[in-house]
C-alpha cells in the first residue's frame, strides 16, 4: 500500500489457520520477524530481497508454537523503497 511520501502500516491477522500452520492458544512470551524488501534503483533496475515467510519468522525468534501473526509494511516515496514484514508471536 504505497503512499506518496511515507506510509507505515501494521495489521493484526486472525487467530485460526494460515499456510497449513495451526495457530494455538499459547502464552505470548517472544516474537520473531522476517522481512522482504524491494526497491527501484535509477528507474531502470528492480531489486528484491526475499523473506517474510511465517517459517522464517519462527526460526528467527526461536518459536515452536504460534499464538498470533501480524504484518507490517513501510513504503518510502511512492514505492521507491518498500518493506513488508511478517511478525509471529508465541512461545
């Protein structure tokens, strides 16, 4: 969701199932984050750095059980730089 200058969003996802992973009723004691970035450079080259998966976020935070999942995005200058992150919470 790119804005003209700067856009920063956060979305809370539902507590159910997503991507084949069952969200559970567990205490939220830690979190993990995984991000992907994209950028237009010199209006000719497009770069993309992968990431943003639920499994990668779990690995980064050392989680074994997920309580909830959030998404964050950040856009600078109408998408010149764009970052989207998956944040998982659980234990």
